C-alpha cells in the first residue's frame, strides 16, 4: 500500500524515530501502525544488544518530589555521550520518566510499569534504536519522610533529596539548602552512626600509615588516629559538615536555627560526575 507523509509523521511523533526509519517500518508492515511500532522496537532491541558492552556514563539525573512533599525519587537516564544527554528531546524523555517514577518505590517495579503504551524497559529499548546509543536507567532512589525536598545541580549531572522529621514554615527552603549541601559535599553518611565499620577501619589505617611516615611512636598511633577519625566524621557526615552557605555553623546547627526540634532523617545523592 502507499505510505503517505502523514502516516510517516504520525509514527515519528508517536515513537521519536527518524523519518526514514518510520517510512521503512511502515513499508515493512504494509501500513499497519502497530506492527510498525513493533518493528521499531525490535530495531531498538537489536541496537541494544549490539551496544550492551558500551559504557553509559553520560546522561541526565533528575529529582522529583510528591505534591505533599512526603516522598521523592531520583533517577538517572544514562546514555553514552554528552551530545545526546544535552539534546532537548532526551531531557524531556528523562523528565517524563521522572514524573512517572514518582509512582514507584523501587527500580524493578518502575521498569516493568506501563509508560506510553509499553513497559518502561521496552521504551528504553525503543529509544536505543531511535537514538543509536545505549539508553538505560542507571540509578533509582526513593526516600520518604514527614517533609522531603530536593536539588538538581545545573546541567542535570547531580541530584539529591533530603528528608526532614517535620514540616515547618520554611521547610521547603531548608530542605533545598541541605539537598544542595549533599550535592556539593557528597557526605558518606548522615552521622557517625551511619558510617560503616569498613570505612572506619580504613580511615584509621590510613591515619596510622600517615603518622608512621611522620615518625610518630607506635604507642601514640591509636590515640592520634582517633582524633583524625573525629575530623573525618566532621568533614564527611552530613549533620556535622560545615554549612556551605555559612561555614560558622554545621548543618545540625543550621537546621536547629530554623526549627528547634527538626532533624534530618535521610538523604540520597546520584551523580554522573
């Protein structure tokens, strides 16, 4: 049957595939729109298989928070090149997927959910065929609390979400400030209790090695190393870090100045840099 420009444009608008790819798919399917979509998806699967071993270290990272600020998510839509990551259509796809991701608490449920008439995982395969690069969801983070705020760093390469134990007048601004802190300073844990024993032992050993190189006596190493560990906690746990907007106070001090009884309950950070 004759394939019209209108048919090709309809398929292009629906799938995002190139004009020639759409025309070939319609010709192969004898004008059957659904079969043409399936053909394009199969092309995506073929491309995905060919590029399975490629690195997808570029992309877009987005954070979204629910309307009532009680939960939020971060997802990264990964690709192979920065050129694709900066494309407006690619960013819009990431935005749409992030909006959809707010309905789920884990990556598997999200990937198997219906999106635009197909599973999210199938949509990614389809777009792999359209774009010609490996496209995948790299990270999926979910956080719930009494109040959740977020921050996305310029360029969509880093995003963070923070949970607070209560909602108060300017909780939105405070949660954004602390999310910005997380994005900038990349803490290893919320507080000392959240630091794994492996990290603690590693830091103590590093400190001891440095002290030995400085010629410190072996019997003094434990006490000095403990002091260095306290410094590590101060610099690398969120509530103890110096606030990037005011180095005279810690994050804990800043939060207390805004709400006497509020606490940070958790955070997540995803970065591609």
